C-alpha cells in the first residue's frame, strides 16, 4: 500500500475519532477528554517527519538532526496508549463510551508511531547492517519509553526541552541514575519497551508478509 494511501486512511480514521470525541461533548456535555485531540495532533508530528522529511537517499548530515527532532516527538504517538488510565475517572453512564474512545485514540497513536518507526527503520537498513539497525530500533523503543514515563508521571512535554532544557535534562539524568532504586520506573520502562518493540515487530511481519503475497 502506497504511503499516500496509508496517510489518507489515517487522516480519515483520525477524523472519525475526533468526531466521536466531539459527540461525547454534544451528548453528555463533558469536556474532560477533549485533550485527546491535542494528543492525537502531537502523534501526527513524528509520522509527518518520517514520511515527508526523511527519504532513503537523505544524506546522513541532514538525517541526524531530523532523527533528533523525530525522536523528540515520537513518544507522543505511543503515549496515547497510556491515556487508557483515565477511564478510571469516567462515570458509569460514560464508562463504555470512554473505554472505546480511549482505545480508539490509543490505537491510532500506536499505529502512527509504529508506521513512523518502520520508515525510520527502512532508512537505517539502507545505511547500516541488519543487526546495527535492529539494535538502533530497540534503543529507540527504550528511549521512547523513558520519554513516555517523563510525560505520564513527571508531566514533561516534548517542547519543554526548548522551554526548560536544563531542568528537563536534570530530571532525565536523575531518573536514569536511580533506575535500580526502589520505587523507580525501571519496571514501567522495561515492560513498555518490550511492548513497543514486539508491537513494531508484529506490524513489520504483517507488512513483509503482505508484500510477499
């Protein structure tokens, strides 16, 4: 399936999710899940960077800053999966609707992230051997899990690196230095890294099998 066709379909699905979110506002008059629209917008940024800014023939000197920019926003895509935590705040009449809505946005965010990751992987496979590119992807999954933890539990955002860079870097270093202490996010990062990597490998296998049919 061509990238243009995939992008158009993702836009359609995203539009449907936004309509359902706005319908919740119209039917029940509650605005507490409208933040999902903003989170979905952020999830589109790494996808757009990987599809329209990074090509297989992009020189490494241009790829490096683009990769940094992509990696800065990439955690926003799988981050949507963790929004399912907010279903615990839903009232019984909204519980079924909110569960589906949160899953809907989480699925789109994860799909945008995994497809974006696959485009980055294509570039890496072109310029590196199989094992180096695979290790690079696994490292991306771990770094992204760190970013998701910082966003979910420490309440940092991607743009905070430009607004409060020293404070954010200080928090990140403290987090990494205390990974093995009691009450640290090591378990979260390990589980989410595994989840993200295996989810990506599943999508990769499906895409490869489809091309071979």
